[in-house]
C-alpha cells in the first residue's frame, strides 16, 4: 500500500469547523454569520458533498418547536448564504438537490477534511513502523484544532460532530503513545497535564501522564495523578479505576523495569495497544512479572496478603476502600493525614466533621449533619455523592454562594435618548410601596430593534443600588417552556437541577427565597403573561422589569412603558457617539436617521460598519443604504441584524397576521389607507382591522392617530416595508401582481365615487362594482367628504402603486385609474373648490403620478 506524503504546506481554508465556525474570504477576511445562517452552513459543511435535507436544516436552526414558516425561512437562509459565498469569492457553491441542498467545496478548503487526511496518513505510517513520521503527521492534524468542533453551535449541530471530537481524542492518544515510544516523555508532561485537565475522566490520558512522569523520575507525582483519578472516579462515577490503570499504579509502586524507556523501543502503532503495567513482550504461555519479581498467575491482582492493598500502617483495606483525611480528602493507600491536634490520624479517623470515610456507598463514619427527613429528594449524607445537596438557607443579603446574585448584563456606556422615560422609570422603581400591594412590575414594550432591552438594562443599573439583596436576569427568548426559566434561576441560587420538583413547588421556593428581600428581577423577551407568571416575587420588596413586544395586560398592577424609535436629535447624538464624525456631515446624519427609521439597532449596525471600514464616510454609507434592494443586507453586522430581528417577530405571528404583513409589502410608502388591509386580504373590514391591531401589538405597525389627517391610515417604518416586500417574494412567489391589482381597484372605486359626487352631488351613490371586493362605507365617506384633501393625501401611495403596477403589466387598470383621477381633478377645478385645486394640486401633482390635466 502506498503511504501518502506528509503535508507540509500552510493551511489555506475557506471553512473551519475545528473550533468556532469561520468563513474566510479570498482576501483573508473572516466573515461572522448571523445565528441561523451559521447553523444552516454548519450542517451543510458537516455533510459537504452530500445532501442535507430541509428537515435536518430545520432541526439545526430551531432546536425546539420550529415555526410554521420554517421551510420558507430555510430557503431564505440558503439564499443569503449563497450571496455571502459569492461576495467573499469562496470556492464553494450550494446546489439545490431534493430533498434539500448540497454544498460543493474542495476537500483542501475544509479543515475537518484535511484533519481526517492527516490521521489516515499517520495511521498508515505507524502500521508501517515509521513511528517518528507517524507522530509528525498526527501533530500536523492536531495543530489544526482551535477548540471543540463547531464550538458555540447549538446542541443539534454539536451532536452531529461528536465523532470529530472523538477522532481528535483518539488521534491525540495515539500520537502520545508513539512519542512515549520515541523517548519524548519529558516533553509530554506539560501537554498531558493540559489534556487531562480538559478531560479528567480519560483514563488513557491519565495512564500516559503517569508513565511520562515515572520515566521523568517523578514517581511520587505519578502516584498522585493516580490517586486524584481514583478519587474523581469514585465521586463522579461511583467506580474504581479500570484494570489497566490499576495495573500501572502497581507496576510504578514496584518499580517494574518494564516501564522504563530504552532507546530502540518500539512504540505501539495506531490501533495497537501499548504494553500494560506488568506486561512484557513474550510468547504464548508467558506470564507477566509481578511487583515482587515473581511471575503472576492468570487473574492475580497486584496486592498485599489476602488480595487487599495495604492502607496506613499496614492496615489492609477492602477493595476500593480508602481512609479519610483532613477536610474529607480521600487518602491514597499508605497515606495518613494530620488530625486537629497534629498527630497522624488512625485509619478511618476524621479530623473534623467534614471528614469522611468512603469509597463504597454506605453509612458515613464521620460526624455529619443529619440528612433532611422532610423530603427524600435532598440529603446531606456525604457518602451519597449522587444525591442532590440542599443549599443552606439564605440570610438577608446572603445567597447560597454567600454573595447576592449580580446577574444584570453589562451596562451600556453609550446609551442614548429616552431621557424623560428613563427618569420617570427610575423615580417609579425607587418609590416606596405598601406591603400589601405586591411586587412592582414595569412592562417595557416596543417594536423590533427599538432598544427595549437596552433601556431596561440601563434603568436596572441606575436603580441597582436600591436592591442590595440581588439582581436577577433571565433571557426568556432562549428558555422554553416557562418552567425551565424558573429552574434556571433556582440553579443560579445554588440548587442542583436534579433536585428541583414541579413548577408549582419551584415557584413557591422561588417566592420564599425572595420574600422580605429587596431584589430586582429583569425578564427579557417575554411573549405572554405565562412566560412571566412563575417568576414574579410574592412581596412588595422586589421589582420586576419585563420587556416584550406586546403589552402584557394580564399582569396584575403592571405599569406600561412604550419605547418609540429615537427622535432625529437623539439618533444624531447616538451616531455621533458611535462614529465621532456626525458633526462634520450633518446632512448625511439626517439621511441616515431617515433611512434607518431612528432604530437604535440599525444605527448601531451603521456605526459598527463604519468603524470596520475607516475609509468610509457617512455619505458613503448613505449611498449604499439608498439602494433598497440591499438595505437589509447592509444592516447586518456579526450577530446584529435588522432582518433577523424582524424575522423573529414575523415567525411568532399567526398565519393570518403574517399574510397581511407580507402582502402590505406590495405597497410603497410609510403611511397607508386602512382599507388596504381588507383589500390585500380580500376579506371584510372587521377581520382586517383586528389583524391590523395585532400587527400594531407586535410593534410592526402604528395604528395611532396623531392628527385628523391620519384618521383612517396606519404607519410603518421603511425597514418594515422592505422586510414585508421581501417576505412576499419569498413566501408567496408571484402573488404581488394580484395583491397590487386589488389595491388599484380600490383606489379606482373610490375615485369613481368622488367623481360622481362632484358632478352630481345629489344623485344616488353608484354601485361600487369596479372593485372585486367591497370597499367599506367609511373609506367611501372619507373620499366624499373632501375629495381634494382625500386625493392629496393619497397621491404619494397612489403614484408609487401606479408606477409599480405598470412594471408588473397592469397597464389597463393603471390607465383607467389615471383617467379617472385626471377627470376628477378637472371637475374639482371647475367646481366650488377650483381655487384650492389650482393653488395646491394639478400642476404639482400631475407630473408625479403621470395624470393628464
């Protein structure tokens, strides 16, 4: 068999899996992907060259219950990944192949494939007797690792690369075995200590470290390594070390000459077992030499008389039995600890109540606090390490860890805006409260990316000193169901997860822990009242800050604080803090504020991008963001993403609300007539209005009325509009022409009503037969009350819809609407309102919408 050459060229990878996932562009720049794209790419890389099904991608992205739109979102992720790979000029492509996708990438661009090749080469060299070359090949492969495979990925992804971590462990152990055979024991001591610290139950590594220490003249240290492993195995597994490790300890105690390295010794090849303690290279029927120099009988233990190992002062201990030393440390055979009076303790004697005599489960021989009798779940018996220990009762300002919990996220040094709201909340949270009033609850609401969490963290730090008994933080967006969040909080108090009971009992325990103490609890990302209910304290001493998109009106006594986008001045101030250049380009700052809608998330992404590209000016960023097709792409940086933020809201919507949001994407403009909701759905007004209110509750629309001119209209940000249009194209391909047709028909119907009313004010109202759906009477009344004002209000949206309609081939309908509106303007000019029309309308409006006067 031909053995491959050892690769010596420097690695030039496009994708790295041997550690955190990285994507490296042709220019060497590393691209950090958002969470869902990272999960999808991880699965495609794990199965590089093979098909990853849609189901596998869904499972990787959503570890719990996926949303109804999961398949569509996977398509979106893959689309975005293709764009990333193209932009980075990476030699890889994602091919659509039922039932999913396949990533095509050369093996030498993927570090895991190169690692596998190194391991195969090393094993072949070892089998051929070339130990030094084999060790070199192993080392080259192991040097590619930067941490656990796909470190930081979700559980569903990590589960798919367990084999890679296992292959790494095997390669490392085989490499060390080869190098021990090459006499490199002194050089191996340090690395082996590091490896063992990371995987302390790995007996193969422990044995190799013991042998390296022994060969380096550190016999005592080698035996200490064994004792530490024996203690750990007993405490965590309830088992003695394996036979091979026990044999090695006995051979070290006996100074077995077979353990020493001699030049020319052959190392075990890959897949071969090195000689165990007491073993010798021998022919069939030979027996190994025991510690006393005699040949051992088959199955005989390395032990003292009666088969037991000698303990302190020659006392014979039973298998696995050990004497207790000071502070409960389990002593090795022959070792005695000093008691309280300085004398050497007798076997089994305890130096203090914390001492113990253990090794096998059984009654404690040391004085210990009695086990709890009220609940068999808990115990203080130190001989039962697998049973959960009940934490000590809390005292004021003192947790189970003897320090109050301080769990708030880091303060935000450049927090900007909402000065009045912050001051009001600080004053509210610091005021006294009647004991019978219950906990003070503040529910902070707002749309995606508006800065709810930042404001909550900022306020929490402002008032933290008033809550000396602790500040708790729970991110509810990552913890489901609600009981899991409660359990996570109790674990933070020192309780073992396995000792916790059901939700009701845990909630009672939680309230007891907080009762009579001044605690601040920050709950981020609640979806509904159920998420929060279990985490509410029972007394008035604590306060609870809850962030959510919707108002949690079911929370008793809650005070609500809504967070709006930053004002122009506040947004400009934040940009100045983020970039330091806003004062030099005021026009560009104003344009950026307008393009981002004043969303702090979008502004922070702009600031991060500008810091990453110092040669860009604010005007450069404005030019890029003005391209609507790429605006959401640009508003992504690392883990920050406006699109992902909006997508998280979208996936939580019901199917009808999601359908309405994306269909409104067929319309341009931020201010739209309320009747368009019924138009795009083809349903009645009552149903459409309810769905509009739900979208407003989710922070995606604003249905409030700021002025009489806003009556009958709703508002949205430009970023929401772009996202809606993107979802319409992705989730309902080809639906845009039909949706836009319904809206244009609605405008045509209303324009005909208005024209008929202007020409014959006292004639019966015409039948609204122009539209394929029934325009509600309120919309008709709005058009008839003041036709001129109505037409001026609608001109921006109508103009954009006409332009888009012609692009989509709706020429006939667009022509009919243009003629009707033009005729209406003519009638208005000739009627009682002709003077107003001449001052404000025809000349200014006609060119914009293409009407003929």
